[in-house]
C-alpha cells in the first residue's frame, strides 16, 4: 500500500481536506479505486500481479484526477 498526503502548501503543510475528497471521486469516476484516509491522505494498493501497462494506466488516471482538481481550486 502506498499513501500520499494532500497539502495546499508544501512549506506550511496546510492540509487539503476538501481536495482529498474531490481527487478520490475524480479517480473513482474513471474506475481507479483510491482510498481516502485520515484528514488528507490518499492510499492505493495495486494487486501484486499488476502489469507495467496497468500501473501506467492507473498512474495516468491519478495524474489526470489531480490535474482536474488543481484546475478548479483557487490556491
């Protein structure tokens, strides 16, 4: 399992709690299951038999979800 902390500012480490939910739902809408944990963490646990191609697709979906949420949020 891997986790990532969502923060609004890397210097102040202000938690991005609302953005956590938005990113999770954006990914789920594209069939990528990401688990929200804690106040602002995102976790994913790919199967041990995941192929490189499947991992690349998952990362692409995750990146696109991040980009969509980042575009709509006023930092």
